[in-house]
C-alpha cells in the first residue's frame, strides 16, 4: 500500500516575471516562433502585465502562486569572461547578454518533490542550458535565487550538471502520481537527434539529475522524445506533452517508442490515464504552433482538472475542435481557461514555459516569493512605471535603453526587499 499523501504539500506554480529587457532577437535555433519573429518590435511592459494577469487567473482558480524575478540584464559579468563590455561587444553578444529568456521558469530547474526522494527532501537541480549561448549564463543567477527561495531544510538545491551534458530542466521532465503529496513516477524525456535542430536534453544529464535527487530507480523512467517532434519545432518535451497527477496528455507523435513507454508507465502506475491526441485530429504542426501541450494542466479544488491555454490554441480550428470534444466527455479534463500571453508566445514560450511547478508546504518557502492579488497589484504598478514600453532589436545597444532596463530591475529588487541578495 502506498503512503498517504501529505496534506501540507500542495502544488505551487512559480512564474517567471517577464523582465524589462524582453526583446525579439531570434536567438533560439529550433524555436520556430522565436526565429520567425526575429527583429520584431517587442513590448516588455505589456509582456510583464500579461504574465501577471496569468498569475492572477491562477489565483482565481484556487491555485497557490509564486514568482521568480529576472536576473540583471545586460549580464556584464558574462561579457567580462569574453573579454569585452556591453558597449564594445559585437551585436550578437549584446543580444545574448540582454536576453530575458529566464522568464521561462520551466527551464530553471528539475524538481523532485519530497515524497519521491530517499531523504524526504524536495530536490531541485538548476538547468545548465548549455545548448544555447544566450541561456548558458542564466544558471548562476538562477542558483542564487533558488537557494534564497528554498533555503529551508525541506529543500536541497543542486548546482547544474556540468557541460557538455545539456540539461533544460522541468521542460523535459514529467511526474505522475495519485495526488501531488503522494509518491510519484518521474519521467525524464531526452533527445537524440532533431533533424536540422539540436536535441537539447541529454540522457546522461537526465540520469545524473535522477541520481542527485536520490530517486527510486524503479519509479523513474527515461523516455526518448520523437526525433520528428524535435525536427518539427518541439524543442522541449513540454511542447508535445504535459502531465498532472494521474493524467498524461500527449500528442501521438511525442515519443520515439510510444508503446514501450506507455507499457512501462502502466506497469508502474496502473491508474495512470493517458490522453493521446491523434495526429489525424491535430497535426504536429498545429500542436506546436498553438502550444496546445504547453498549457498548464492543473487540479482544481473539486478534483477535476483544467487546461490553462494560450489564446493561440483557441484560434487554431483543429485544436479548438478537439478540445471542445475533450471537455464534453467523461474524462478528467473538464475545463478550459484561455489566457493572453502573446508577447511570450511570439518568443516561443506558452503558459507552461512561464512556470516551474513545486510541490511543497508553502510555510517552508520565503514569503517574498509568494504572491496574492494585492502583491500582484503592486507589481503591476511597478511594471507600468518602470518597464520600457517597446524595444526595437535594432536599438539594443542604445545606452539610454540599457539605463532604463537596469533602473527597472533595481526598482523591482527594492520593492521586493531583495536588493543585494540576487545581484550579480
């Protein structure tokens, strides 16, 4: 008999606040939206307010909500390791130093809740993100922040897996369980090849994270992402699959060995419910363009589940038809919540990209990183006052823009009482 779920443990969604340097430089090879929108005018203020509105909608659904703050940008320390400064750096290094990609908190770390680990602590391993230069220098600031948020002894926060073993965090990790506070089965999804695009998650990295987290090998599955999914633009598993409690919601073409994976999952967890979207109903191209699977799949107070979807899913006919049929049935997913995160979507990140899921007792978390409506009101006012309204990528080297971005970040840290704790 499995242990009873710990009632103190709840799922907390920590969203990355979209930073004041949000721009469309097109830095992410294999991310079709990011490369398609390269050079477009971004709206950092609107982007951050859209993200805050999504957090507010989560709270209205009865979910517990947290926040991560963006790191200092430009990353002057990283540029110094390249023997340059921002003013003297080539344009491509300026763009990489200014990237706001930490907004996608699903890439911050891989998380194993306490019920799954040998020592009964919640383990987090910061992602190294080595595949993409603009993300490869995020981990130092992320490690500092996670060790601040999760300083309680209930957590163990690990430094990244070393290069060259690419690790992109929770975007390539799923967990199935009877309840969030009960022991679960952890699924690590790695890539081997992606046609014209790099596979970002290495099996060696996933296996190292599982060892660091002291997981039971019999409750851990290593699963290969389908090469055709990577080639089609599913640069992370969370673009083609998402899990919540006992439910796996996935595209038919998500995994290299569907039958083998599904058989192993059912053998480990007979109660698992697999909802597979047929390619005949929703093509891989439509799934990726709409970010159908980059929805947040969450459990509501009554025990039913909801999908928190980007507006692009509603605007894709094949996807919306499928979803209407899905929620009309007798399955566990009964509710659709549509959110507007167009600024994030245009850079290649949907609702699930913007959050990191942590199963923990909220009392063990630094309260400065937990939010309610009043805190979000104050953050909205701060963003409205300090974030740039627009950024033209052609102007990313403009000293006046850089001063605005850095002043906005200082105002944020001062507001949250974090000045001096998270600075580079």
